[in-house]
C-alpha cells in the first residue's frame, strides 16, 4: 500500500511537471 501510494504521488508530480512545462514552454522561447 505504501509503495503504491508513493508511485501514485510520483506519477502525479511527473504529469504535473509535463503539463506545466508544456504550458510555460512558449514563454521561454
């Protein structure tokens, strides 16, 4: 259960990072 929760949190963070980087990418050009 603990490892499942940790994996879920890591996946959520990774997905959020991808969404944020895609959203802010045009501003860094």
